[in-house]
C-alpha cells in the first residue's frame, strides 16, 4: 500500500523542476544529492506516477510531472500569500489586495494602474500575479485572488464581471514598412507579408485565423509568439507585422507604426471579483484606476507617432 506523500518530497520535486538538476535542487534545500534522489524515488513510488525519465544521468520531467508541478506551484503560492498576510498584520497595513492578470497586460499597464492605486492607498499591501486565463478563473473561485483581469468571458454565479474595455485589434509594423503609408490596413494588404502570429488556440490567434481564412489571405508566418512581449519585439526588430490588442503596444507606440484594421476584430477585457468580496472597497478603488489607465492606453495608441 502506498504511503502518504510528505512535504519534503514535494519540496525536492518542486526544486528539481525549477532548477533543472537533482544536484542543484539538493544544494538549494541544503541536503545531499543521494538524499534528494531518495526523496524523488519515494515520491514516484508513493504517488504511483512516472514523474521523470532517466536519460544519461539526467532527470527529464514527464508531462505528468509538469501537470503536477502546476498544482504544486499554485499551492506554494497560496502559502506565500499567507506569509504576506502575516507580515501585513505585523506591519499594521490597513488592507490587502491580490490581483491576477493575464501576462500580456502584466507590464506597463498594470504597473501604472497599481502605482496610482498605491499612491491613493499607501497603507494597503498589493500583490500582482501574472496568470494564464484558466488560473485567473480558478484563483477567483477559490478566493486566492481578489480581482482578475483577462479576455476570457466567465459565467459563474459567484463571480461578478465588468467590461474594462472593448477595443479593436490594430496592425503593428516596423517603421518604414511597405504598408506604413496606408492609413488603414485591410486583409488583402497582408498578402505575402512576413507575419508574427499568436498561438492558434489563443483568443486573438483564433480571431486572426478566422479573418485570414474568410478572405483567403496567405501570410508568411515566420514566428508564433506565446507572449505579447515576444511578438512586439519581433515587430520592432523589423521581422514582420502583426495584429494585436492596442494595450499590448501602448507603452512602445513610438517605436512602431500602428494602423487601424478593417474589418473590426473586437476584443473585450473583463474585470472579475467574487460576489460579496470582503474588501470590495479596495477592489472597486483598484478597478477605477484600471479604467483610467485603459482610457489612457487607448488614447496613446490612437494618437500614434
């Protein structure tokens, strides 16, 4: 009969995933390498899961291990939130606010909104967590975060929603691009051009694929980017053009040529919080600064260079 797993096994598992080798993980945890290896062997036996493939003396995480790691990392993040709460109580903070936001916005936008919020609420501790959409939703449901910002539309009786913004995708291109003389970009303009795309299973990726298919447009997809930061840097470097949400490029609008795209591809951003949230006043305060920054970002892109 399998034994219950213990915290030490989980800690070494997490360390190996994050640091790549058993030796480095053992060093981080201040134990010997044989002891670390033994903990991993026991973890696999106790969970009855194949967590690592052994290849030439190295441990390669299996897909099962990576799936388990996501859960482990989420649990450890919750523990850290408790630690932060303890520190907040000791330091006599007047409140805490935890915000989960999709990584695409976890840059200039959220930094500006949070800075303004903290200036207005100097004795409130604010925690910002970049999270994939599914984790934003899950974290809201279990009250791990107070506010979530993402593009995905949720339907949950325990969660209240507000539209933060409703914007059309824009076409971005490097300065001096062949299409930069046009005041508006249409599907046929994209034909044959080097194109930087989002993942096909992302919301924006799906919208772009739909319009390309509808108009039978063939672009030269040279890079598929998994983040807005990566995508826009390829465009700035002159590698191609892209269709993006205007918020993704508001802070580097002076480095790009930004043009409206027709037909309109509209994307909504939503703000979510739990119904009856304990700190609703702080949540609403933060939301007001998000709305202000959203309007500024939209104006910045519309102004253009």
